[in-house]
C-alpha cells in the first residue's frame, strides 16, 4: 500500500461548488503539505502543517482552506471553486526539513 | 525572475547518452533537492544535498554553493529515465518551505 494517498485522483466540478481533497499518510510524519502544479510552473505551496494544532499559509493560500484532522490526515478545501483553480494538486509529508514524500496527485478540473 | 531556474526546459536524447540538467538559484540555501516526476504524475525525491556531490546508481548530483548552481547528471541514459526532473531549494530565510524550479522534461529515445 502507498505511504501517502490522495482522494479523489480525478475530479471535475463546476464553478461555485465546494470540494474537498483528502490526504492520508502511514509514514508517521508530523509535517504535511499541500501543493498545486500548473503547466510550465513549479510546484507552489498552498498550506502546510507541522502538527495537528499547527496550520500555516503558503504562497498561494487565497481561495483554499485546510483541516488537519489527525497526524495522518490533512484535507484541502476549495470553498467556492473557480476555473483558475484547475490544476494538479499534491499532498506531501516529511519527518523533518529533509526529504518530502509525495502523494500520487489529484487532477482537478473546474468548469 | 524566479528564485530557481532550470535549464534546459526540454531535452531529448538518444539512449546511452550522458545527460546534464542544470539548476541555478538566487537565494542563500540550506539544502537543494532533486526530484523526479514520472509521466503518470507521481513525484519521488532523488537527492538532497547541501555541498559536494552525491551518487545513486546512474544518477549524480553536484552543487556549487559559491556559484549557486547544481547539476543533475545521468550516465548511460535509458528510455525509462524519461521524466520531468525538478530542482527545489530550501532557503535559509524560509527554512520551512521548498521553492521549486519549473522542471526539465527529459525524453530518451531508444
């Protein structure tokens, strides 16, 4: 079984809908991250969390919110989806500042 | 100007060729990472380095801190090496976050 899982893997939604992307990990890491990837651009950090009580904004947090329900779970929500949030979303985990382990990604299309 | 620049953006080569992908950055860093993104989208970490050189199989990563430059080399390239290679740096100031380059798309033809 994969160490970092994301659900759903693909999602099509309409403008204005609220959606949630979920991330679970079995690595026992405290640190979790949400990134988005757009064609021609590098991965950009949306939010990160260093433990259950810690939530921090990344460079592109507007329009997103997160919830760290447990050490193993970190969810990303789009309160009211818009077309420019169409992207590939990755969750990642790490034990320290070192290697990050990525989930398989969620491909989101907002119509 | 992006803090992390990779070159080339796209690279096509024949099987067996020696491959070099470059990464330049503009900030002081505590570490530099090389990652590989498979055609299916999955991302795996290849190296983390803060000085010198690391080798894993046919992959070699080097870094020159003074010149703010890193290279990823692939020896005896193979079609299965086809992927996007991503450079990311952890700056000393924002040590909690990685800043990513835009990636280099490598295609190795048989």
